[in-house]
């Protein structure tokens, strides 16, 4: 825990150190005295570090999300600076008549370009899309099965009734046979879910088609698993925690406990003799894609996962590949098909840059033979 905190502080200081020269450039025409600019930059440095300390210590309503948001603001300001600097150079070199005003023009052009990150980020976060994928497995299915894979709802302050109503509409349009919720249903605590009565929308979704779910790491952080189970049961969702069910006598669905749970069964233990002997297709819902090879070795046909958010926003969209072998989309792992969605909800920051909130529709076909 301590080394993670040190890494966060180090990254924050590096980004802040890169941001201060950008700020110095932007205010150069507004604050012409060098001493005054340095004083302003020093106050900015101090204020940002005060926010960091308050966020780490969770004092005065600050939280880790606050530091995250500030870090993103600083980072995107740095990313925007090259565009503003190009405007500055073009004004000085190409348009001589603007030479004296090049600094001011560059500073003001920075503002809409900087805000564009956040406009597009909010749009991508709150206008979910549908991604269609399909697979054929060498096991009998009398007719194709359509699955809606939804992960990382993170229901709470950032994702509420508006997004759930949109989810309900999208599911009605896509008309899946079953819905699989692959973990991180709540954003740590179900308080907001209860206050806003989100269960009414989940009930409506579960009335239309079976909804099977497993829990993710965020559903396990605060020791409220029993409360979550009660909420899911009340909403008509079938929670599978190291359990298996046979859907419509066609396909086995197994839900794994999350990696954080100490009583989690192994992949081999979950692949029961009943599933093996039935020779029907099998799906495992495993929130984190880390154990895909173990699930493949246990002879599951399909695994569905979430967790990665595909990084959620740039530059995490690149960094996430350093920590996960399987990040987003469809993979072949041994004889098993692995599907990872980037998630419907959000964590920490109400933005998506380089990704898009989604539901993943998977059409599964089987072989033509019967047994």
C-alpha cells in the first residue's frame, strides 16, 4: 500500500512539474513581471499539493477521486500545450501582422482546445454504444444464443438512473436471451443505489430476461457482499458466486468469485462432473481476465470479463497493456473464447478518452450435430 502511495505522489509531482512551465507560458502576457509570475506559480504548486494531501488523507470531503481529477486536468493541459505553441509559432512566422499578439492568441486558443478533451470525454462516458461480436463453438446448440455482456456499472454518484434507463432501452432494442453482469456492480458501496431506488430499473430489466451476475473487486472492498446479494435478489438478479446454473437446458453459466475473495474456488473445482458429462456449452463469468488460461485449462468454452475498462482514458489506455495480457475485445485462449468489455459505467472520473461506454452483444452459435 505504501509503495503505491509513493508511486502516485511521484507521478503527481512529475505531472505538476511539467504543468508549471505550461502555465508560465500561458500567463506571460497577463502577468508580465517575472517576480509576480514566479509567485503565482509557487502558489499554484502549493495549492495542488494541498489538494493531494487532503485527497490522500480524505479530509474535508476530499477523496482519491479528487486527486485523480486534478491529475487529469494537469495532464490534459500539458497535452494541449503543443497545439497552443504551434499557434504561437504560426502567428509569429506566417502572419507577421499578428507577431505582437501571438502570445495572447496562443493563450486564448489554448482554452477551447483544452476544454475539448472534457467535452468529448463526457460525451463518450455518457452516450453508451453497442458492440457486436460472435463466435461458433464445437458443441450442440439448437439455435444461436444472444448474450448481453455488461460489466463495471459502478452504480453510485457517477452512474445512476439516467444511465440505467438508457441500458434498459438498449437491451430492449438488442433483445438478448440473457444478460451477464461481470462484476463491479456498485461503486464500492450500494448507498446511492438504495437512495435513488435504482433497483426498480434493474427489476424491469430482470423481468424481461434472465440476468446472471458475479461480483467484482469494488463489490468486495467494503465488506458489503451480503448487502449486495440482498439487493440483487430483491431486484430479480441471479447472483452466481462460485455457482453454476443450466440456462434453458442449452448452456451452462458459471459465476466465479472475484480474485480478492479468499474462499474463491479454482477453475478445476468449478468445472463439475455434471457440466463435463452434459457436453453442453459452458460460460464462466470471471470479473478479472487474469485467470483466463486457468479457465481454458479447465475446459470452459467461453469466458466473459470486464475490470480493465480498456484503460478508460488516455494515457491509461496505453499503460493498461503493461499490466494485463488481455485488455479488451475477443481473444482465443487455448480452446476457449475470451470476451472482455471496456464497461458500461465509470470509475473515479466522469470521463472516457480513447474508450467508450458500451454493452457487448455476443451471438453464440453451436455445431449442427446432436448427441
